């Protein structure tokens, strides 16, 4: 079974991008109209708001208006950039949720000043947007974006944003209130000097919040942690048009270029929205989940030619695919599996330009009056079931 790239659009927001082993089968006569397949098994999560009722931003003096449309567009492109960084260093499945990472970084952007703030803004692709006098405008947009997803009960999605901080640090109440109001972030005090107990308490907390789906986020911690940022997201959607279990068969699934396993493959023949990209030579199909969510499956025409496709992934490209789709009958084969990945994001975010946040030069003046505090680590866990 060959690999495909998966983009999960939740409530018209692209929340998951995946690269894994399913491949839809299409008749030769429809070859120019199909879409999905990559090479290594990689699963990415990206948030992107594609809303027909929101007009596209206009540009004035090189700066764009700060709207929900372009904020979510910038967030998604940040996710694609982050995905490319991960794919360069990981052979295994990649799962990344830009909504999760952006929630943490946007919140701490509001806690930062000076160069620390500038680096986060630039890395999140927000530097081209006009500054607003009302500093609550950005967090309000993010809350609207997040609520579109998390308040949709049909999506079967669990997400949380947490900050574990050394117990004796004094936090500014204004930032704690802002982060709770707009990002649903919770600050939990820990004694990292007792790192064994801290690890137990953090894992226990997240296990409870995810109803046992994430029992052990951290294998180890050290006493030098001061501020630990965590975001988790769990998605188990239901298809609008389910696959018939009678047609599920065991096939080979490539975990990476070195390992493969036998897993159940779901199959059906159905009329679905699809398109063929003449420039990138790939087929794209769109499968609906309940809750106005969709899975886009992208298959390179040339088997294994996923790297060149990854380099071109942007929200504009996804929009062009969605706009050119037509209903066609396609034979679809998708693996039934659960993907789970944990990432320590510090080095990845550093590579994207967010550097000061993790060093002694960090300026988090809106977070605390303490002399020195930097983010020790950013941990991200995504669990995605098909």
C-alpha cells in the first residue's frame, strides 16, 4: 500500500494534515481527476479556515487587514512550514496540529515583549498584518477560530492547552485571565525540583482530561524545568458515509521506509468530490465527516513523489483544489488505524525563528515580574483515528 497525504478540515478548518499509506483506486479513464497518495507515512495536523462567508482580505500599503480569514490562513501556512521541518527529520508518520502549536505561541506572544515578541509574530506569519490599537482583537479572533472547532459536538474532538509552571513563580493576574478567557489555557503549579512527582502529576492530569486516551505524555522530566507548555488534541470522527466492514481486508502498511506492517484496509466505491492537479500531477479526493468536517486525500501520480508535493503545500493550493472539484465515482482504499505522535517542539520552533523564548534572553514581562524565566519545553501530542 502506498502513502498519501491527508488534510483534515474541521468545521471548514484544516486541522489535520497526514502522510500515510492509503491509496484510492480510480478507473484509468478518470485518472486525471483523482487525488491522494504520498510516500512515507506522515500525518500532519493543520488548522486552516476556509469560510465562504468571509471575504478575502485586501492589501493596503503592503499590510493586510486583520480578519478571521487571513489570521486562519497565516496559522495554516505556519502549520505547513512546521510540517516541512518535522518531515525533514522524521521517517515515521508525522502528525502536527497547527491549531495546537498556534494556541500556545499566540498566547505567549501576548506575554512577550521586545525581540521575543517580534520572533513569535514573524514565525506565526502575523508580521504582514496590520497592528490594532485594540490588543484584544487578535485573541478574540483566535477564540472564534477555536470555538468553531471545539464547540462542534459531532466532531468528537478533545483539545487542551496547559502551562505547568514552577510553584514559587508569581504570575500576573491580567495575563492569567486573558489566557484563560481567549485560549482556555490553565496554569498548574508544579514542584519541578521533585521531578518524579511532577511527572506523575502531569501525566495523571492529562490522562484524566483525555479520558484515558493519553495515559503517559512524559517519560521523563528534570528538575531544571521552570515553565512547561503542553497542548493535546484527540480526534476520532465519524464518516457521513461509513465504510462497510465486510470489505475490510488486511494489507501492507508502510510505517516508514524501513518498516511495514499488516493492517486492516477499508474499501468502498463511491461518488465523491475529486480533482486532478495538472501542475503537481496529483489526485485529490474529499471525504465528509459528521460535523461539517472533511478529509482531503492527496495522491501523487508518480508513486513516492510526495516530497515535491510537500514543498508546495499552502492554503492557497488547498483552496484551488476545493474550488476545482467535481463529483466522480472512485474506488477508495483507506487504512483503519490510530496514529499517535508526541513532539518536543523546542528545537523545531527554534528552527522556525522562535529563539529567545527558550533562552536567558526571553522577555516575558507580561507574564511575570520575576527576573528570569524562559520556556523550558513545548510538548505536543496528537492522536488521530481513522
